[in-house]
């Protein structure tokens, strides 16, 4: 089983996000931000 927090601690605050939420790196290397539906 893959444990993402072991690889990227930035995801820990997002673990309570609703099912189906999507996030991406701001600027490719910055903080994680929600991806808006297009």
C-alpha cells in the first residue's frame, strides 16, 4: 500500500478534502492548490 504522506508531507493538510478533490503544485514546485473544474 502506498502512503503518500511518507513521500510528500504537503498533502497532510489536504487529507480531509472531499472525495474527488484534485490538487496540483502551484508553479510546478510550490504549494498544493485545488484544481478547478473547467
